[in-house]
């Protein structure tokens, strides 16, 4: 257990048994499910943990409270990796009350068959909760990333409990770069809801914050300006790193060969950064993260069954689902007798707002030819000129 501030104790758990978070995101370094105890004249527990870690969480509560019973369980987010033990908590501590938004109580009815009538405290934007020496203020954060979410602010210690915002993949007993796994987490899970994040960032700007306590990842207490700026960039769909991402799928290697030539040409012409990802083999969540991080995206694939190779089709739909926008997009297609991938890919990408399509494109008819090599050179020239 870690002392976050005077009377604020970390009581979360690490999960190294998980292979896929939310059934799709690879988490080689596990996950942290964060929970906090605020010990004052009254005691508030901030959020629960995943169902498989209830016993460990209750043991952490008992150790932190040293014989005291909690007065409140504050539920900021009802997603099961945080809310699974709410009913067990209420049974274990029969004098405790649960504090949450009305949306969260409606979800408790769905999960547990009860809204804990008689033991519920409904809060909304601006509501407060007195614990004695400190007063907690609640900040509505709907759709960051579920509609019931609230943040909690402790003005005495200048601590913002931020639910899933400012979280990252990875357990807390593993050291790794925050930006990389926080970015992959953000664009995979929160990214579609940029406007909602922008609204809550505006609220946070009016608070004096020295510590951010998220529900995943480390407690943030140094260089907060960096984390806030990253969220500002990500949620406004700004370009974080100038460069080109080439996302491709290749059946017999000819499209891959075209991609490798384009990569080399871009570097020759001074492109500041080129990232290449094989959509059939690499983690698509990493590819989505890279596409949002950089300002230019090249989609390269084969014509398949008159359409798009499945890995590319899946990737483009990931981009659409996560509100991809404000980028320059170019196309490379391969088709031995009837190339059609560019037309299909462009039709899909037109669903994304504020996309600028490159004037040049590349068509490979089976294997590279002098004509397709010249097209690659022309596309590299156009893209590199934009840096």
C-alpha cells in the first residue's frame, strides 16, 4: 500500500493473469485496478476492483483502515473491472453507504438487481460530500468513457480522482513508458469520446490539481503539465508526432515490397518519421495508436474478393469506430487483373471527418513495375513535401 497524501492510501491490485483487456487489447504487462481509501473523520473507499481480486482488495481495505469500517463507497465508474465488488462491499459493511451518479445506480440495478435503496447517495455535478477535515466535490464526466462517470476532487490535498481518464495499460509493479501505453489505452478505449474529454478538461482547468489518481496506471504527481497536454492533444485529435504511418497487408509479398520501397523513398526525401505496420501480424491496437499519433497515413493492401483484404478492412473500421479525423490519407493498392482496393478504402475513409486525401496514389498490378515504382516515388515526393 502507498500513501498518496495525508489520509489517502492506495489499496488497488495488480492483475498478471489477464491476457486481453476488455476482450481485445493485448496487455503483456498486466493491468492495475486502482482503488483508494480516504481516511478522515469518516472513511470513503474510492471504487472497487475486478471480480477476481475481491479478496485481495478487501484485505487491503482492512490493512489500510486498521479496524475501522468504511462509511462510504464512492463509485465513479460502473464498468465491471471497477464495479464488480460493489454488492460484496455493501454486504460486508452493512453500515456503509454507496455514493454514485444516478446513471451508476441504474447500472447497479442491471448488475446486482438493486439500487441499494436506503443506503444510496446520489451525486451530480457540483455535489459535495463531507468527510470531516476535507470536503469532496464531484465533477460530472459523462462519456469519459461511459455515461455514468463522475470524477472526485479533494481540494484540501489538491487531488483529482479521475476514473478511467489518465489511465494506462500495465500493472504497477512493472516499469514502462507512460506515454506509449497510455496513448494505446486512450485511443482504444476513450478515443471516440474526444468532445466529452475536452469538456472535462475545461472543468479540470479550473481546479488546483497536484495529484491525479486514475483507475488504471500510476498515480501522477510530477510533470502534470505533460499529461494534461497529452490529453489535450489526443482529445482534440491533434498531431502529436509529425510523420507517416504505413499500414499494410500483403498476400504474396509484392505489396510488402511496394511498402518497403515507399518507406525508403520517404526517408530519402526527409520525412521526419516513418512507421510501418503489418496489419495481419502486428497488434492492431498499436496500429490505431500510431495512426492517431501521426499526421499522415498510407493504407496499402491487395484487392481481395473484389474488395479489401480482411486485416485492412478490420483496421479501417477500427479507425472509423474510434473517430479518426484531421489527417492526410494516401492509398497503395495491388490487384493482378482488376485492382479495386483504393476505391473501396477511400469510400470507407470518407466516413471520417476532415480527411485530406493525397493527390497521388499507387497501383501495383501483381509485382512492381517501372510504372508503379514511379508512382511510389511521386507519392513519397508529395508526402515528404508536407513536412
